[in-house]
């Protein structure tokens, strides 16, 4: 029987193509408005703050903190079924974007993940893009 495959996003959509292209180089890209300086993530065509269409791409260090999280104990999707329990967290990156991702590299997500925990991006490699996951930052 074949190993279940992770569901992957489309990497060819106009607004997100630049972000997914960056993941191939292990770059976490986000946007910033050239008019009002608002940090923008998820990628889009117009600033949600001032509605200007002058968004520039920047690259994050990939360091951040866990804003909040939940531990998934049961999953019906074939890819995730054998990975429970796992942590799903909102990660606040140093530059301002907030991203929903998994916290990996912990033995017990029920006890080893905490709000405010320092994390660093870790890339899960795929053929056309890489998935940004986050692991605890070594102290």
C-alpha cells in the first residue's frame, strides 16, 4: 500500500506564486506596503490597510514565537492519521506576519509546546514547493 501524501497548495496562483517560489530557496517571503508600511501575509494584490497596490516582497529570518496553539489528537485524513498527536500553531514571525503551521521536532506536543515559545522555520521538501513548519529554537 502506498504511503499517504500530504495535501499541497497550488503553487501557480497569481497572488501566492512568489511566496511558493521562495520556499524552494528556503525563503519565507512576505509583503509590505510601500505606501503605509503595513506588513501583509498571506500574499495578495492590495494592502488590507490602505488598499494601495504597491506591495513589495521581503524575506523573513524565519524566527518567531508561538502566539497560540492546539494539539490535534485525532485526524481522519490519511496523511495526518498516523501523525497524531501534533501541534497546530499560529506563529508570529519577528517581522510581523502571523502564519498557521505545525510545530515539529518535539517529543510530546501536549507538554513540549507553549505560548511564547521561540521557534524557527524548518522546511518540508516537496517537488514544486516546500512547506514551512516550525521547530523550537535552540537556546
